[in-house]
């Protein structure tokens, strides 16, 4: 079994990210087809948005719990990830 660092070097962490984006796109397409765009945006997104935010918060907490030393030893990587998240939250 390989370590998370080795998997990250090989790009496997990015692959997981790609699946999340693909699932989001598929979910949106299916939701818009079944309910219509207006209904999807007025009913589903307001309910799903907070759930996604809590999921992201949970992921960050677990990441720090499991890999706190690694995260804090790479402050520039943390900034590179945090800036787009902060912009996203500001826009929301």
C-alpha cells in the first residue's frame, strides 16, 4: 500500500477531485432535466448549498485531524487552497 504523499505525487488526489466535479455536473444536469432549471435553482440549490458547505468543513476538520503536521509544514500550499475557497465563500 502506498502512502498519501506518493499517491499525491502520482496525481491520484487530483483524480478524486475530478470525480467530485463530474458528479456535481451530472447531478445538475439530471436535476435540471427532471424539474426544470427554475425549479432546480429555486428549490434544490438553497437546500443543497448548506449541505455542501458542511461537507467541506467536515473534510477540512478531518484533514487537519489526520494530517495536521503535514498541512502546517506547507503553509504556501494551504494558502493556495484557501484563497479560492475564501473567494467562493465571499461570492456566496
